C-alpha cells in the first residue's frame, strides 16, 4: 500500500465515530479523490499565483473532511502547500451578533446566515493569501461549542505562501434570490419570527453586496450535493454528535438542531436548486458516499 493511501486511511479512522464508518474508503480514494486532484493540479499549473478553490454544500455534508483529504493528497502527491479554512471561523463574535439582533432583527443573534460573518476581515485575509509577495497571515478560529471566536493566540498561523487555498463553508458561493421569492416563508421560523421579511431581506442583500465581493475572488467552485434536504438534518445531527466527543462544552440536542437548520434552509435549498452554477459537483448518495463528480 502506498504511503499516501496509508495516510488517507489513517485520517479517516480518526474521523470515524462509534457506529459511523466511512464506506468504500479505498474505492473512493482511487476512483474519485486521486483523479479529481490531478485535474485540480493541472488548473494550479496554469496559474501564476495561488489557486483559490471554494468548497460548499449543506450542513453536515462533509466539507471539512473532504477539504482535509484534498489537502493531504495535494501535499503528499504533488508537494503543494495547501491552506484550508472555513467561513465559519469568520463568524462575528457573540457580542457583535447581540448588537445586530437589537439593531436589525432578533434572528441575527444566531450565527450562520450571511450577515453574521465578518466580511471585511475575510476579504482582507483572502487578498493577503493570494498576494505574490506573501507575508505572515493569521486566520481566526471560531469555537462552535462556545458560540464565540477564540482568542488570537489560537488562530491559524500561515507562515509559508500557499499554492492552493481551500475556502469551505455551507454558504460559500451562494447567490441572492429575487425579491418576490423572499415573500413566501419557507418554514415555521420565517413564518412566525420574520413576519415583516426584515431578516430575509437583510440576508439577501448581504449576498448581493459584501459576500459577492468575496466570492468573485474564487477561481473554481466545488459543490457537495446531498440527496435531499432531510439529509442536511440527519447529517447535521451526526456532526453535533462528533462535536460532543471533541468538546467538554454543551452541545445542541435534536430539537435545537431542527430549529437551527431552519436558519440555513432558504439559502441551502436555493444553492441545491442551482448546483449547476458550480465548476465541480460532487454527488453524494444516501450513505454519504461519493456517487460521481460532474465537471
């Protein structure tokens, strides 16, 4: 067995939780991950600066795991320096969201939707990572179990110029909806708690402005397509279970997760409906395996 394959299998074993094993690990590696990385490598070679990839998909679809597998292959097989980070690490602090909830709408207290990230910081850091004359960069870290940004001493420190940047997140690359599409509530949260459409309109406007400016920097977009929306809830519950194993802090129960997912539902469904807007689409089956990759 090759050294790369060993590292890949070791990484997956660390990711597995009790009763939840990755399926067809070796086949996924040979049939999907390796050929896909070869394709991305060719794109990288055509650039005279770092290649910025986005990796998006519904909550719990496996973005962080896929990003780390790609990073492992790019480094071990192609000797490339890869920087991975999530849009989640750019959430506004708890105090900033509290201020937003008072000034704009109470629903902004909950992290997640466009408007709850520090876009200015995110844009500046991506621009620094893409610079030919690279200098030291620090990327923030957000602790979901504490629902707040970690102290600067825990931030990711990038000392070497990246070859490939993987920017992952559930709403990365999301596009705004038409005004008339916002009128009909998509779930009970919108119906009961956003009666005047204030929250929906603000989220949509953020996608038209601050987020569009960031997403315009992306070279190629990768999208993880889940079978349907019910799997977003199912896999997000699993994600919380994993978080509980890693952290001593309190995690959300299934009732809280169901409500939490409602905040994401509108943008998630819109992204899924428009998945063909992406450069690469990784189709996932109901067992969370890669079924195919569409270019």
